C-alpha cells in the first residue's frame, strides 16, 4: 500500500457533503441513550483531518459506552465509584456523579450526544 494512502475507519462515513462520524450504539445502551447510532458532521473533505477527528469522537464514544455498560444492569447512569474509609473502619462505596457528568458534558460539547440523553 502506498504511504500516501490511509485506511478509512469503519466509523468514518464519506458523503458528497464531506465526512461524518458514525458509530452504532450497543443494543443494551440504546434505551439509555435513546438512539441507535451516534452521528456528527466533521465538516471537512480532507480524509486525513476527518480520520483524526473521527478517532477523537470514537474514543469518547467508546469511553461512554464502557462506563454505561459497567452499570447498565442496575440502570444507574453515573458510573465511577469512589471508595472511602469510614471512621468506624468500614469501607463505603459511592458513585462519582461529577466525573460521569463531566464525561457526558464532553460528548455533548462535541455534539456526539444531544442534551437530554
């Protein structure tokens, strides 16, 4: 394969208007995110630029899917656990809502997930 040619990731869609990021939402998360796929215009016709941006979007989406799947059985949206030692010596587990909200805010800011997910 020539050095100037790069492979196109499966989540990068080429149209006459330019490139789009598109990734299927795992079936078990479709009810949580209320969509079957994530899609966002990358707003370029340059394959190299589009591929780089799509990789960023894909990493964020996979991170979201992973964190949501960790707790999807219990229907808890905010996933990160914090372990704290209580004064009586017992261990307490709490959800880190702030970190989870921050991850979702990043995806909303990127336009991958819409408000009201």
